[in-house]
C-alpha cells in the first residue's frame, strides 16, 4: 500500500470519473470537480469530496490531474484553480491536446511552480473503469515518486517517453496511436456498411479472416457494438473522436504531412454527429454511410 496522496481530479466525464474512483479505491484522498457538478456528485459514494470550484478542489493537493475536453479547456480550468495552487504541486495533464496547447500548459505550470507531467492515457471507458489504462508519460525524474502511485491506480502500464513534459513527447505518441485507433474504427464501420449494401452476412467476413493476419480483436469489438446495438453508453463518444481526429490532421499539417485517411475520418465522424449519433460510441461512424438516421 502506497502512502496516501491527496489527488484533485478536474474533469469527471467518462474517463475522469473512472480515474477518480480508482484513485479512491487505492486509498488516496480524492477531490473531484466538474463544470457540471451533477457528473461529479456520484463520486461522493466512492469517498471523493466533490468541490464547488477548481480552486477549492486543488487546495492542499499533492497531485492535480486534469482530464478535460482539450488543451484550451484544461488551461481555462487551471486558471480558475490558480488561487488554490501551491508551488511544488505535481500536475498530471491527461487531457488529449494538440501540439500547440502543450507549450501553453507547460508555461502555466512554470509560472505557478508546478511540476508538469504530459500524461495522456490510451484506453476507453471499460479499461478506465477497470484501472487498466496505458499511461503515456513525460516529465522530470524529480516527482516521479509522487506520480507513480497515481499512474498505478489508474493504469496497468506506464510508458515513459521523456523527462521534459513541455516537449510533448507523450502527446505526440498519443496522437500517433489515436490515428491508428480512429482509422481502424472508421474502417470497421465501412466494412459493415458495405456488407449490408451487398447483402453479405458480416459473420461470413469474420469467418473468412479468422485467425489470420487480417483478423483483429478491436475490429470485432467495434463491429459488435454496432451489430448488437450496444453503442450506448459510449466507450468513447463520436464527439470526442471528432476532436481527436482534428488534432491528428492538424499535427500532420504542421509537420508537412498529408493524412488523407485521418482527414476523411473527420468528415465521416462529423457526419455521424449531424445524423444524431454524437453521444454514442465512435463505432457509430458506421451510420455516416447512410443518409438518414433511420438506417439504424
């Protein structure tokens, strides 16, 4: 059992709430805050103290963990938290952000004397709830004795990518990983849509690739959500996938790389949102193959 830490979790959506619960289960004192307080309230039953403001949540914290929509959202909330921050506090920034945001977040940390860790996570609702996320982390050796038990509570594995959180090496790896996740998700939807159009039983396709190099557990999992009408509650929502896909395309553009599949994925995911599937699992990109939501 590790020494108890006081951990403030700012942002208790699908991922943040699961992380907060696992931190509390591991024996840490958890303060939780969310812009919509109702999303944080259930955490009180797990032993977390629900705070009214970010500044209240971070008062006296050893670690502040942000799990918010994007970089600008994380920066805005940390600005609100500033009156409660103390120099030397560790900031674990786990929101998926674009490369442009890392410099702003790291600069804020420097101004306030925070020990900054760029630490996005790989995984969706189910591994988050099970404490089985993969943490991608970059940050100084000094302070790792504090973040290690935090990462251990929320994840099964930590992949260290560097000693300077401001360099964004963890975020860069996360964007690369997410580009594959989103491409595979979109491809799974198109396979099912084409099978439907050609009157092919999807199971025939799965039998065809079974056990070979084209087979993939992730393909079967995402296809299963569509085929079994299990798109809610979302493991990872379409609206969030749209945000991540845009960040990937922007990152490629800034480095002079065209990412045609990722760009098409943005359009496809946006179309699924327009059709009313934004709050469903990102596998609902399947419906972007059809003109009407009634196709589901």
